[in-house]
């Protein structure tokens, strides 16, 4: 193996398909395992953590990894920090494949907050009907505001959450703007809460909120590790790998 692809995003899947067609760039895909039934990938795949920075350094050395592409979710801050530190320690080149952020446009009513606690505070005290699309692992923060009625959409079951008025729906993206608008109208949603993931597949909820003139609370991305080269597309990531790691013809 020469390439380790840290995945979990649409961009990682797209890059995996490109690498699967390139036997000169052998790679393994690594998934955190937070989704119970991830989509099948065309590369050899490992699931689970590495055991922190030290465990990742040991993996890079034992497997002879010559390059790492971090294509994890923009909110997978710990994994990105661990990858940066481990690659520095092991002397392995690291590239971050990071999709662009969403930005507000005319008609958008966004409140940008730094974290989940900020999102909870931005909801205010008065009870609201909240469409919550921040992932099941972030739901505990909203236990501090049980007065709201929450419509929660996730891929996997949310599990035990101490929210007395919670409706759970499970659906995997991509989503459609018309369907998103119909859902918000049917559920009489007052406010949408989401992370700034930047994904095209989940953008329609923002377009629907704009069309309905609904306020949106947007959780900003965590800071990226410094000193890591970054690209925005799978094509650019493949070009980076070709420049440094494909054998000469």
C-alpha cells in the first residue's frame, strides 16, 4: 500500500473510484465507522479508529504508507488534527480534500454560530419547532433546550436522547428542494439548524428555507490544522497524488 485515504464524504468516494482505476496508485480507504451501513467502496476498506496519533503513526510505518489524503467530514476535527500530527511525525506527505463552505446569499436569514452550544443559545427561550440536521452525535447539546419541538433527520437511529418532543426521521442524502420545502411546511418548522458541511447533496434544505423565509442557524466549521496543503475537488487530489506518488512511465 502507498496511499491512505481517510474517507466518509462524497468527495472521498469519488476519489476512491478514481484510485480504483489506477493500479499504479494502490490505496486503502479508512472509515471511522460512525455510520452503521456505509456505502460499498471500490477500494480495500478498513473501519474504525487508529488509537490516536501514536496508533496512526504506527499504522503509517507498518503499512508503508507514502501519502495520506484527509477527505473526512469538515467537522471531523479530531481526525484531521491527528492526521496532521501523525504525518508530521512519520514524515508522510498529507493532503486535505475539503469541499467549499456554504455562503449566504440574497434572501438568506442566517445566524452563524461557532459551535453547538452557540446553536442552542441562538434558538432562544421561546418554544419553537426546530428542524435539526446536525447529526445524531451532536443531539445531546440540545438537551439544554427541551422546550423546543425537534424534527431530527439522521442516517442511523438517534438512540437515547433526553428531549421530550422529538420526531425522528431517517433518510440518506441527496435531498430535493421541493421535498425539503414540503417537509418544512408540513411540520410547521420555525427554524432550521445545520452544520456548514458544504455538501451539494444537503444544500436543498437551505434553498427551501430561503424560499420559505425561514431563519437558519449555521454552525461554523472548526479550524483546520495549519500547514496542510488543501484542495477542493477529487480531481485536484488525484493530480497531487500523480505528481508525487505515481511511478514514472
